């Protein structure tokens, strides 16, 4: 019997410390050249949102944040820094749930996650917080077009962040921004190997790639970029909004 093996490769790419105004696309290309990583057609470049947020200026000094009366009240109830709470509220469309130390919100982007994805970790100084980019799809496009300009290679780009999951323990990385790829693969109407028609199989390939990339990026290794090779995906216009479950279909809200 002839086997048709498939292989997916994930290569971590180190970058220098990111500063406001840095050209992420250029830094990725430069780092790939220095580290001997060849960018090829069809590669997916996964970039952790923190370096994008730093380059785009979505970093805040907590000492500059003036908490509202409501933020003060919530902070007393949850045992959180009121300035952190204020930043969480500014990034939220609404509060979904509060329990223990947790504030689950729907962000201005439409993500449902803890603390509006406002992160106090991996930000220098201890007094700093980082929020998501205002338009992660646009950030991904900017990086992808810059890579294409510099290399003449057409890649897809995913901006990733770490989310919890309502029905399982543990954290995993997901796609919060995409460019040059459809983030979902729809298998409905196709037949499985036994001839049964698939009726409900829509795969979040962008989330799968983001999660796989985190295996080499890690949380403490200082590797904010991964090049993923060998993944089958559909090229074309896509947006992180394709991954958001509508409220009427969401059993957890």
C-alpha cells in the first residue's frame, strides 16, 4: 500500500526587543536571513500580538491610568489593581461574567476572553500593561505586505494571543488577526473515508496553526514569531471575525 505522508514544520524566529514604531515585517525577514530560515510560498507567519502591540503603541503605564468609580468598586470586589480594571473596562464592549479574580468580557473586537486580553506579563517595568491591537487583521496585512515587498514571497500571516476555553482547562493560542488566508476550512458536504457525508465539520485552521506555533514560541523563550510550513489552507480574503461565534449560537453567553 502506498502511503502519502504529510509533514508540517514549525520554526521559531527570535527578534530583538521591540520598540514603538519598529517595522515588524522587516525585522522578521532580517531575522530569518540571519537564522538561516527560508521563507517560501504558502508559509504561514505567526506573530504574537505583544510585539505588534508594542510596535503600534498599545502599551500603557498603569500610573497614568485614572480608575473610574465603577473600576474602584470592581477592584475591591475582585482584589485587582483598580488601574488594571479600568484598562480592562476601556477595552470591553460589555462584561460577560465576574467570579473570583476573573473578569470575562467581550472586547471591542468581539472576542470573549479574560480581562479583555489586557496583559501585565512580558511587559518591562512592572508598571506597564499591553492591550490588543485596534485592528489585528490590518496589522497582519501590514506585516504580510512588507514581507512580500522585501522577499517577493507570498505568505499568510496570523496574529496570535493566548485564550482560555469555556469547556476545557488550560490555555492555548488562537488567531486574533489573519491575512491572506481563510481562517476556516469547511468540509461540509464532503465524504469521509467510509463514504459518510460530513454535515458539521468546519475546522478553525487559523486557530490550529496559532496553537501549534506556540509550541516553539513558548511563554518564556523570547521567540515571538514562528514560520509554519506544510499546512493546507485556502488562500484569499479572511478576517478574525470569521472565527467569532454569533451571540445567538453561543451557549455560554
